[in-house]
C-alpha cells in the first residue's frame, strides 16, 4: 500500500479544523469529548494503522471528538522486545524485525525523513541498550520497563504523523510529558494520584484542543524520571486515567469485536455482544479470563463515574458495550468466561493449629511467596485454592516446606475455572441450571465458589472438559433459554 502524497499540509489542517464540529461560535454543540484507545492488534501493520487513522477522522466528523488517542505498541512488538532482551542475555543483539516493521510502515505512508529519523533514533537507543544488557548480563525489572517502552514510543509517532498527513491535527506525547507519573514498582507500577491534576492541567493549558494528543499507553515515569510500565495490557489504564483526569464524556476502547461478548468468541462462535455491564461485572470478567479489558483499568472510570464503551473498529456503527455504574441486564447470566490450565491446591491441616492459626499461617505463607490466589473455598481444617500458570507451585516449592509442618498439601494440575457473571440475587436459579447442564454432560465440579463481590460464581472442572462445559452453558443461558425445573412447595400433596 502506498498512500502517495505526504507531508502535513497546513492548509489541509486548517480546512479540517474548520470542518470540525464544536469549533466555537454561537452554534449549540453536541460533540462528545472522548478518549479512544487502540490496542496492538488494531495497530499491527500499515494497513491497520490506516484503518484506525481513517476511523478517527470519520468519528471526529460525526462529533465523536478525541481529546486523546492512546496507542499500544504495534502488533506483537511488546513480546518481541521482551524476546530481544532474552536474546541479548544469551549474547545476541538483533532488532532487525522491529526496524523492518516500523520503517516499512513509515515508507508505506511516505511519512518523510523527520519521522524516519525519530524512529531510527529510538531503534538505535534500543540497540545500544541491548548491547549493554549483553555486556553486563543483567536485565533488571527497571531495564525491562525501559526496554518495552520503545514499542509505544514508536507507534505514537507513526500514528500522529499519519493523522497529520490525512488532515487531522495530531501530536505525539510520551505519557510522562502529559503528567503520567507512577510508583516505582517496575513491571506493575501504579499511577500516582497526583497524576490526575497534572494531566488535567496539561490538557487544559498546554494542548491545543483542536489537536488530538496521541499518547503512549502502558508506560509512565517515576517522580525521579525512570520509565515504568503499568503491567501487561496496561494501555486500557492509561485511557481510563486520562478520561477520568479530564472528566471526558466517554472512554472508548476500540477492539476487533462488537464489544464485550457473552463468551470468548474464539471459543464459542455464537457468542453475542452484551449491550451494558456494570464496572464490577466487567472487572470480574477481565479478572477471570476475558482479556477484553485490563481488570485494574476500570477503577479510574468507576471513581469518576465515566462510562467506558468497548467498540469494534471494523463495525463502528455498532454501539458496542457500555460499562457503567449499575447492572442493567435482565438476563440471569451476563457472560461466561474461563481461565485454563490452572492448579488446584488442597491444603489440609494436620491439626497442629486451631482453625484461626491455620488459616492465618496459610495466608501469610502465600503472601510471603507472592502467590496470588484466584478462587478459594475453606473449611475449619482445610483450604482449597487455585493458582494460575504464572504462579504455579511445584514439588519442593518453598511454600510446601513452609506449610509442611502444619498441613498436607495436594497439588492437582490441569484444571480450569469457569466463571459466570450473574445476577447474584438469583444464584439458586443459576446454580440449579448449571448443575442440570453439568449432570447431563457428565461434568464433575471439583470446587465451587461464589464471589464475595456478588457478581460471579466460579466452578473448577478438569481442563479437558472446559470446552464442552462452556458450549453447553452458553447454549443453555444464551441460545436455547433452557428450562429449569425448580422444586415445588407441595409436600402435602
Ligand atoms: N468475552 C469476550 N468478549 C470480547 N472479546 C473477547 C472475550 N473473551 C476474549 N475475547 C477476545 O479478546 C480479543 C480482543 O482483545 P485483544 O486482542 O487483547 O485486544 P487489543 O490488543 O486490541 O487490546 C477479541 O478479539 C476476542 O477474541
Ligand atoms: N503493549 C502492551 C500494552 C497493552 O495494553 O497492549 P494491548 O492493548 O495490545 O493489550 C502489552 O502488550 O502489554
């Protein structure tokens, strides 16, 4: 694809500004001020970037005006940067694939020498850094954050240049230059509350409201200027933080699906989009496997009471899913999700300690080893819990040594968590229906937990049964509306 003419033409931009809605004057304006976020899959190559750029332009034309557009790194760039770090530790430094991806995109659009020079400078800096890693044989969490930051720093420059080229005034900003300041927990930093005021001031006083700020998702700075990341998938959090700081009308997360679906559409082809969910439901869905949105990303929007809309960049006229304060859904079940290949750990007290001492020792030990538990069920003398792949416990793991004197530990592999986001006031109906389906399909439930957050019910089953279980549940709750026979109260008959 060659887009032909290049260079930001100021007349084109002026003409576009004039055509822009909400441009001052006496008319009544009904524009929506929004933040738009585009993930790596929407920015995978020149063709996708072009699609997003044209989409932004056409959205502006209909009054959907982005104060900021948050971009993730192109395609699988973050993973490729992490791999490049591992290779450097093994003595190999090679950024050829990243050079090719970014420079090919620049050439396809004919974005000009200064954009090419900016990207070359970043790639050279990256290469120097990898040579340092190779030499020092060290890649600390702080260095890893700097390493992966190059992905977003390159993608925003390309996106801003392409927007300017098609007549949408845009400027690229590394997030710290607009006030995104974080804690120094490298790899999983938190946005500092003081960022809100800083971001608000930047947008009110420093950024021309007629210019779209193209901002790096996922990355920030500590107060002392070290680059940090907000955890994988953290660009959603950048978007909600900016939306909340600037009190925008809506936070839009653009994907390749018609919103949050009743189930992962890659697993269940008949999955349907959900029109509305609450923040709480969306957070639980994300936490329990539907990787549509980063779970922590909901917080700023929830606190500022700003709706988040998940939209499809390939079907922009579809309203998508609105995530808002309250549950507004008649369905018994809002969505079904699963987390696969997890461990189920049974910890049974050898009765050396009373119930209180036993539970506190178990939880303290998990905390000590930084093992994060997803689902838990307990009795006075035993605790069953699940751990995901990232934090699995193996034979001889220090956790087993630490708990060995008070408990027997049984680790079961190959399990899956199926989570139903439901109207918890109707949990008996949900449970009756689920067990009817599972009995018909011969699916054994190994553990069950009803979340205290009041919107989810989780079932632990063998991973080999998960697809059949999910298909049957989806069919029942979303396709056939299967009948449940509730017990009647007619004992005297
Ligand atoms: N419940 C769900 N609703 C919508 N999409 C889902 C769901 N579960 C999994 N997905 C998958 O998530 C994908 C979008 O997430 P992702 O690829 O991480 O987006 P991006 O890189 O654009 O941020 C969709 O293409 C879809 O296949
Ligand atoms: N690029 C980062 C941040 C991010 O949010 O990406 P995406 O929006 O593609 O999930 C990552 O891969 O984790």
